[in-house]
């Protein structure tokens, strides 16, 4: 593992101080170029050029789209969000494992793991990233430390462009079940495209699939669907998060326990919908669009 100093607020302020005045004074440009600097810090210049730079013609999950329209705005917002994930989760045990997966170009699936990390972090859940051992029963990515159990967890990601099908979700759940040990409770997190939540037919089907799956297993105590979506409405960008948890009433560990983790909403700030502990880059170093530095 790399012995890398923590990236602190004063480091970001120093980076901004080197920007040209026209970038320093523009919230959008300042946030974007600060995000690029953060990505370079954790993953290197070559990685940033290969996977983010608009100079490359091939599409990519984090590729900035040239221009000034809706697609360009959404792609740059995603880059800022990615940098926020890196900055906020750098202190989580096993974070370097995520960086290694990113360096091997497992970008969208690792982004899903980091997105899950955001939900756990903002929910004050104690967790760590772990190294999958590539053997049956020990091939999961996350351990969640609860007061009474240490839960094995894995994040499955349905690629944003994937069309909904019952079979693909069922296969993900069945594959995940084989990754966990028999003697510890396990969660399966499934990140799905936001449009699956928005359409009643796949939304209902997702619940039916999970309930049917949980009737077939005792080791999986919960299936948790989640989504994260960047939306563009009336000329304004926003970030929407959602989740749906289904517990297994017949699990072999504690049938009386409530295994839900996100039942309580985050305590938001007035302007960004995230709890104060989540450090934002969008208007950094200001507290918000009209805030003080």
C-alpha cells in the first residue's frame, strides 16, 4: 500500500491559490479544476488523462464531454462527485484497495463501491473495504461493523446503460451468495440505474426478485438496492440518491433483528442535501452557493 499523506483542506486551498484569477473567481471552473487536481493526487496524471480528459475520443464512465451543453455539464459534475468520493473516503480502512481497482480500469463498479461508502459514511456506519480473496465464501469487498455483528457485504453494479431484465438481477444475487461465508450474516447491495426506480414495472419486479431470492437463503440477511443519479432540470444540476432495503425474515442469525441501515434520513444542510460531515467540492472553499469562505 502507498504511504500517502492525507489530503487536507489547506492542501486544496494551496492548489486553488495557484489557479488563474478567472478560474478562482468562477465556482464551476474552480470546482472542476480542483477535482482534477484531487484525481491526479490519488490516481496520477496518466490515469486522469486516459479516463477523464476530453482530448480522448473513446467514451468512458468519467469522460468529460466536449462543449457547453447538458451532456458536458453532467459529465463535469460527475468528475466533481468522483473527486468528492476520493477526498471524503480517504481515511476509510482499505481505501487503497479501491484505488488499485480503479487503476485496473474497473471504474464504474468501483465507483459503485465508493458510492456505497458514501451512504455508509454519511449514515455513521463503521465499515472497511477488504480485499476479495478470489475463493468461494471469501470474495466480498466490504465489512460492516455493527454493535452485535460484523457483516460481510458486496456491491453489485448494473451498468448505467443496461436495460432491465429479471434474469440479470437474479444472476447478480445468485453470484453474490456464493461469495460469502456460511457463518456470518451478509448484505448484498445492488446499485441500479435510476430509471429502474422511476418505472413502476421494474421497480416492483426488483422487490419481487429480492423477496424470492431471500426465501432461498439463510446466510443473506438483507438485499439493498440503491441508486445515485445526476439530473439536469430547468438548467440546474442536482444529485439524487435513493435506496430500498429488504430483510430476510428467515435468516439463520437473528430473525428478530431489524437489518435496515438507511431507515433514517441524513441530516441535511440547508443547501446541498448532504450531512455536514460530507465535505463538498462544488463551492469549495465556500460553504455553499452564497456562503462564506
